[in-house]
């Protein structure tokens, strides 16, 4: 297992390097610059700003300086938030994004697992069609459509929960979490249904039924472990997708998370914030995929044996 972790960690290094390189040169190739709004300022002021942020140096020099500072843990200062570094912006925004993603994945797991198990118990019946049709609707309905619909229905018409903000009242976290987690709940429901159908057709499940065990005991004690393995493998990309894809939900509900800073940085051509957030999200994606693979290998004896043979 240790050799597996080391091997996967070493494989992540070139991936991160490619992400840094491509993002660095892409943001600088985009039209406009971080100080285009200051065109009315005197030329000497603009030259001083470019010199202060090392923008007057050649591209290769800016790149090498950035990588050297990054290895020291310094992502640089923000161009549009004077006096604040990218490290501080990430430290302020990420806890909110992490909390939102945590609530969203709990909702996704709760709804998805229950819907998938219910659908697998009686395939090709109404008990199967209804939750799977709902899951397909959840997959097809994007966040930027579902969010305003939930705001209109539960926030404006029924006036049950706040429509924006974060942490002011207990109810202001409900709609964002549902909006962010709905798509992943639909995927988990479909994955759970497929895996549970395969497990429930195994001989040891038939033996358990022949012994007179209840459906609840069969599902919880015998079928659940094999049935949730594909869900666990999906959790790594799902968690990474929730964290990196929350900027739409944060913008809709005016949540002060890292995704909202990311969107503002893109509009403001804030190079260092764009780079810092992209690198940070990329590392999270790699980390959560690694954790999911480790958990999957730990749960599956066959994969553990393959890992030992490769090591």
C-alpha cells in the first residue's frame, strides 16, 4: 500500500507542473491585462505598477520567478485586492467552499444511495422508473437553472429560507447545498442501482434469501459492501468536482467562497489569483482521487493483491 501511495504521488508531480505551465501562459495570452482599467493613469504610474508586479519582465522570467516563489509556498500578491496575498484569499474563501461541498456531498450520498437501492430492489417496475427518471432529470438540469428555480419556489413564493448569504441563519445553507449536490445525487443513484443489481444476483444473496433473512438485513449486512464500491470510486472525482465547480452556486447565492473569488479574478485578469486557485483546485482533484483509490484498494482484496504484485 505504501508503494502504491508513493507511486501515485510521484505521478502527480508532472501533472501539476503541466497545469502550472499551461495556466500561466494561457492567462497571459488572453486579451486585456490586470491594469487596463487604469488607462487614464499617467504612463509612469502604469510602468511602476507593471514593475511592482514583475509584469515588465519577459514571459520566461516571470514564469521561472513564479515557480521559484511557488516552491517556497508563496503564490504572490493579488493585483486587484491591494495588500492581500493569494495565500490569504485562499485561506479566507476555502473554508466556506469546503463547508458547502461537505453539505452537498452528504445530500448527494443520502439521496443517491437510498434512491439507487430502492430502484434495484424491483427493477423494471414503477419503483425503479420513478427514482431513475428523477435521477436523469437531476443530471440534465444544470446548477445555474436549478438554483434560480429553488430560489423562486422556496425563497420567494413560499418564503421558507433565505435566498442569499452564508452563515447568517441556519436556513441559508439549505438551497445552495441542494443545488450543488443534486447532480451528484443523480449520478450516485444510477451507479448504486447498477452495482446493487449485480450484487443482488449473486449466489450468496440467493442463499441469504433462502435462509429467510429479511430484505433489510440482506441489503445492510451482505449486499451493501459490494454495492457501494463503485460509489466510493466515484467519490474522489465527485468531491473534487464539488470543490472546483462550486463557483456557479456561490455566484448565484452570493456566498463568499473561493469559487466566487475565482470568477472575480477571471473578470479582473487577476493573474496570480487565477493561477493560485487553479493550482489549488488541481491539487485537490489529485488528492481526492488518490484518497478514493486508496480506499478502493483497501476495500477490494483483489486490488490489494495487484498492488502488491506491482510494488
